[in-house]
């Protein structure tokens, strides 16, 4: 069952933290309330928290071509949505 970690919206926002436990991968995905495809300029960056509590960018994004990503590495992650023209949200599975 999908769990919304960032409601669909158009403003730049940070989703709720995603905690991944070793051996328990988590799917993260973009969604739109109107069920259309995510717009081209949507590039949601994924960050990982280091032991000092700092957020470091990963090489992963959620976007139109890759709206779903499996995060398998243990740790705490954060997904950042840019300002968009169409309401887009983020969920976990």
C-alpha cells in the first residue's frame, strides 16, 4: 500500500524522511493527482544523511523517465521536489 510522504503540490518542498533498514528496500515514486505523466522539468533529487546529520546528494533522481526508484542501501534519505507547474507528490511502497 502506498504511503504519501509529500502531498501533491507545485511549490518546492522536502518530503518526509525515508528510513531504509538493511535488507528491506523501499520503493519511492512520483505521482500526480490527475493521473497524467509527470512533467519533463520535474527532477526530484534524493539526498542521504551522513553520520554527522548532514544531507549529501546522491546520483539518483525521480523524474519523468524514472518516476520510481528502489532504495536498497540502509540509511535515512530525503527527496526534494522543485517548484513545478503541475501538482506532483511522492509516495513510498
